[in-house]
């Protein structure tokens, strides 16, 4: 038999429906065989995965990697190093950079930055604006993986378009068969309440929660589903934060709307109770971390599949930006790509979910939702060799100063985790090992282009 590049033997392979002891042969960046150790061809590199689980690399469809424009918070090098160490092999980057990714020109600029620096694969979101409908198809042709709609926005770089423009954009994306990711909050509610709260002198953390009341999300989730149903544009709800959305999501799915939904670790592991530990302003994120009663229903919805996908909304800021006062000046969001898998594996070890369920929400469901399956998101012959080896016995304590992001202000400081990615492989090449990134900047590919 002709030798291949790599054989990973002795591990337990995890798919959404099973765990099986099998070996994997990899050649030219692809999985070329799965079977018993005896069936494996000779290989130039051997990895002994005895005692480890072998998962498809995680696909995070919601990250903010900050370049161009905000390199003091994060660069594509540091962010993809953090992702690689965290077991994530593909990321989709959001368009709220400077310039925002609202034109072919801005998209081409961002792809060039990512191509130079990334050590994991990437997709780039185009932004849906009020005036860029003519750019949507050209952006797809230039390599955009999908589009982001800031339906809830206070950011002048990516303002919320009027509903008429949203419908027009959805018509275009329906024709292209592209799913649109939506930040589902109602902008007029955010603006009205924000101004009223500021005028009345509020500057405390609770005012942020009042501004971003559940109703702003519920309304926008429902409107997104209705616009999707009317136009035929597939949609994806970003960062679901409230249990009050769940009946509306279920109703949309029951009537056949092509809607997928994600949530993130901050809505599963944190609540307003964590304000005391972290300092109340530190918790600021949009949409907000809410009262404790939301976590359990969101977990249930994720495990049963009403919420399809686990993403991170990796949104790093400097610590001093997170500690600002009043609350309106505090930068919203947290880093997430390096800690997400560890947090979730800890819950696997506690019995809250199974490894196959984790693979479904973190690997196969995102690949299916965004048209990458079965090239990515699964361990199967012919798939890209994006693979993560997991040690379920590894115990660690999360510490901000050990994370690779520049904006490393994690809300999980001091969390004891059980289970960790110990080796991350992107297209057949190891890019991180035992907590250290070793990939070459430039190894990451744009997944919107078949490499
Ligand atoms: O909390 C957030 N942070 N929500 C967003 O929508 C944007 C993000 C960021 O870019 O910092
Ligand atoms: Zn985001």
C-alpha cells in the first residue's frame, strides 16, 4: 500500500449518533480512510490516540476577530491561535470591523488579512446595509461565506437597515440560496429605551438589561421568521439569550421556516448573579446575560435541538474597556473561542449532555446550516481532515493570562474544567498541541472557496 501523510490510531471517533473505536488515514489534507488499525495504510506521521476521543474540528459561525480596525483588541493571528488551542478549526468572522465588510472592496481587504495570518480555516460575513443591495451577489462571487444582518444595532459602522431594505436583501439572498445570520433585536426599542434611561441619569449595569429587554429579542426573532417565510431566505438567529424566544422559534420551525438558531456559553454558564463576582459592568454583552432563570431552558433547548448550534460570539476587548463606567461606556462582549470546548466538555463529564450531542451542535449542525457539510463537520472519507483530539480526563483552571487573545478578559476566570482539546489538526496539519499554537500563519483557508 502507498504511504499516506498521517494515520491517527487507537482513538474513539465521535459522530452525532455514535462513538466507535476506529483509526483515520489522512492524505493531502483529506480523510482517505476510516477503519481498524490493521486496515490502515503505512504513514509518514503516526498519532497514537489511545485514551483520547477524536472529534471533527468545531465550527464557530460567530466570531469578531477585529481586523481591520481594532487590532489593539485582537489580530487574526492571536484569534486563530486561540481558536486552534480551543479545538475550533473553522470560524466565520462578523462584519463590524472598520471599514465594515459592506462592499466587495472591504471584503477583499479582510480576506487578504485573514489569508496572511489565519492558522485555522475561516469564512467572512458580508454586512447587509441600507444601500448595498447591489454588492451582495458580487460579495458572494468575491468569497463571502454568508451575510450578517444587524437588526438590533447601536453601532454606526453597521446600522440596522429599514425593514423594506431587509426584505429586498432577503429576496436577493433567497435567490442565491444563502443563509443570513441575524442579530435579532428591535433597534427602535433599543434606541428609545437607551435614550430614556440615559436622560433619567441611569448609569448602572441593570440599565443595560432594561434597555435590552427580552421583548426586543422576541419581536425581532419573530419578525425574522416571518420575513424568512415570506421571501424564502434561509435565516440563522445569532446568540439566543432568552427563554422567551423559544416558543416563537418552535412555532417557526413547526410551520416549516428554514431557521437555525445558535446560543453561546455566556448564556448557558452565566447570569446576572455573576455580576457580584466579576463586577456588574464587566458582564455587559449584547444581547445581555440575563437573570438566572434563562440558563436551564436554553440548555434544554440546545440539548433537544430547538437551538441547533453552539457558537461563541468571540468579542474580545481590553480589560480597561470592559471595566469602564457608566455602563454605556463599557465595551460589550467576551473572548470565547479558547474556552468554549473546555466548558462544554466539563458539562459532558457532569452528564448534562453527551459527546455525540456536542459534536452535533458544535460541528455537524453548523456545517449543514452553512453548506459546508459533508466537506466539513464530520469524520468521513472524503471530508477535510479538520480533527480535534480530546482528553476527557484533563483538568485545568481557566486563567485570562494563559489565553492567546489580546483582549483576554474572560468571565470564566478560575473555572475548573474537566476535558480539553489536546491536539487540533487543520487539513491534515497539527496547528495546536497541549495548549500551544504551532500552526503557520497563512495555513487557514477561506471555506467559501473550495480549496
Ligand atoms: O456584545 C457584543 N459585542 N454584541 C455585538 O453585537 C457586537 C460585539 C462586539 O463586536 O464587540
Ligand atoms: Zn457578535
